[in-house]
């Protein structure tokens, strides 16, 4: 077995986390609280580091006074913890939500709409390209709800539904495969680095 303290701590915490598969117990809850606490502590440390490196030092040492605007807005966010100042947190929150929505919308339109249309506009010179174009049209026909479907369109939309089912199944299988890969890595750590059953 390993003599490294770090490996022992990692292995015992891993076993405690996986003990939830049997039933919820005090060891799992302890690891859960530890994980949340470490995450919160890491977030506070990173927040402090960002404030010092991106706000305090540039303002005090480089004279970048325009950075006072985001600092003030950040302080206003804490107004929600004071009842009389709770209204001040709405302004920076609205700015954050609006900016985030605009960035997400721009990225969504570019990546999920324009890029997908460009990827579908391909020459029908191979069987693969033909399958992609026909499959895309069949899937799109499945979402036509504005008018009654005739027999031909119903058949096409049925094909589109089957294509969707295959796609979702492949995506689910890919996700499961990723989780299994993570589990294999954990088992390799336990049986390889900890108790040396495998090499």
C-alpha cells in the first residue's frame, strides 16, 4: 500500500463520497460539507486575488480611476444584505444580467444558428453530405406545427423523429461514456496508487 499521506487522504475521501451509492451516511455528509467549504474558501481567495490585482493595485498604483465604477457597482451588490439599501443592488444586477444576456444571445445566434446553417450548406457530392442534408430537412419538418400535415409530410416528420431519437441516444451514450471514463480514472487511483493491485 502507498505510504503517501496525500494518496491516503484522496482515497479515503473518494470512498466516503462513493459510499452514497449504498446509502446516505455521516461520512458522505462530511465529505459533502468539506467539498462545499473548500469551494467557498477557494472562491473567496480567488475573489480577493482578483480585487487586489485587477482593482486595488491599478487604482492606487497606476491611477486608473475609471475602475472605481465597477468597484462601486460591486459594492452595491452587497446592499441586498441591508434592508434599507436593498434597492441599490438592483442596478448592478440589471447591468450584469443585461450584459450576460447580450453576450449569450450574440454567441447563440452566431454559433447555434449561423454556423449550423453554414455547416448544412454543403455540396451533395458524397453520401455523407447527402445524409446530413436530408436528415436536417427531416428533423426540421418534425417541428412544423403551423399547418396540418399531409401523408407525405407526416412520413418525413416520422423519419425526423427517429433521427432525433438516434441523436439523443448517441449524446446520452457519449455522456455515459465520459462518466465511465472518470470512474475508471478513480478506480485506477484507488487500486493502482493506493493499494497497488494494478500497475
